[in-house]
């Protein structure tokens, strides 16, 4: 079993006010949690609460001001081979499937690069077979047709599936999904979330599902962390946090989504 852990992590930014003044903004304030392979943890909170900063810290796009991040109990390395290994193991699905794919490149091109980089495929046949397997895993079939398409020929949901396939290419153990469906049509959100849930089960992935939607957080996660102004103000098994919220902010969130079953029905287009 693999684990990815944040231990008392802080992230502070200096932000400039008017004139010469600057002040410190605490985007992440003493956050600790563990992501395990085969489990989904939802990180829930309103805009500006620090969710994406946590994603950036986990991807090493940013570094903690204080505190440590551990992979399988070892502090993560910031450079060299250790960093490359880490980047293979911890992959990301971004919010915007338009921005994350290159309009000039085919679907196959997007998937070949990581397959080659991570040394999983060398010969032409290996690469083609690898691309086909990835497309199958995200249910983009017939795979030979999808491989040749360009991003503009795909729907938002299909594009997000390509982004997921690309994230799977280096055989990660952890997937960080920052609002992976919030830019997609409501009617196809559930399909993409079901795909992620299936991958998590079949491939024993650990998933950090970042969202502001409590209904899907409850449905798709084992554990929910509620973030408010940089801090985790409430955490626990998904049902418990939703049915029995203790923190005022969670109560507000839960009240704003009074009927998760109905909300899921709406999402599935029923
Ligand atoms: P969320 O993803 O929950 O909407 P973010 O993690 O993006 O929140 O942002 C948390 C806070 O940190 C916000 O107040 C945001 O403006 C601030 N912030 C994020 N990145 C930076 C940065 N690079 N420089 C300064 N402030 C930042
Ligand atoms: Mg964000």
C-alpha cells in the first residue's frame, strides 16, 4: 500500500496591497492528512479556501513554507531522480480540459509522450499498443479512431478522458483531481466521476477529489475534509460529515445541498 501524507503544512504568500505595502496571506494553515492507495479523499471548500494550493504542493509546483510531505513515509525529494520518480507516482487531472491539451496535437501524441518518457514503451508497436490500452481504460473506443483526433474534435467530457488517460500513462499510485468536472456539462459529470471511481477501484489508485460539491463528495469518497480559509475545519467518513456536520461552515454547505440523492439524479440527467 502506498501513502501520501501532508504533515503540518503551511503555505504563505506575500501579497502586495496598494502602494508599497505587502502583507502575508496564509493560503494553507497547518494542514495534515493522508491519502492511501485504493481510497478517495474529498477536499471540499469554497473558492479561495486553499484547495488548489494543496494540489500544487502535492504536485511540487509549489513548496511548503513549513511542514513536510511524505510519500510512503519518506520526505519527498525536490530534485533529480527522486523528483522524477515522484512525478510518475503522483499525477494530476486539471479542471479545464481545453487548457490542458494542445490544440495542435493529436490524442495519440498527448499519450505517446508520457509513455515514452516513462520508459514504458520503446518500439512503435509498443507505443501504439500503449496508447490503445490507455484509451480503452478511459472508454474512448474505437481506440484507433480516437487516437487520430485532435482536441477540437472532442466534447469536453472526451477531452477530460484524454487528460485522465495521460495522467495514467506513467502508472501513478496517486491521482490529484482538482475540480475535474466543474467545467463540464452537468449531464456528463457523473460519467467522468464514475470513470475515476472505477479506476480507483480497479487499479488501487489513491484519489484526492477536490470539489465544492458536497453531493458528489459524499457519493465518491471514503473520507471528506472540509477546508475553510486555509484550514481543515472538519473531517471524517463521508456519510458522517454530511449527515452530522459539526462545524458551522459544513452545516452551511450541507444546507445548500439539502438533497444529495436528487442532486445526483440531476447530474445523471434523470
Ligand atoms: P481554492 O482552490 O480553494 O479556490 P486557492 O488555493 O487557489 O483556493 O487559493 C487560496 C488563497 O491563496 C487565495 O486567497 C488565493 O488568492 C491565494 N493564492 C493562491 N496562489 C497564490 C499565489 N501564487 N500568490 C499569492 N496568493 C495566492
Ligand atoms: Mg481551486
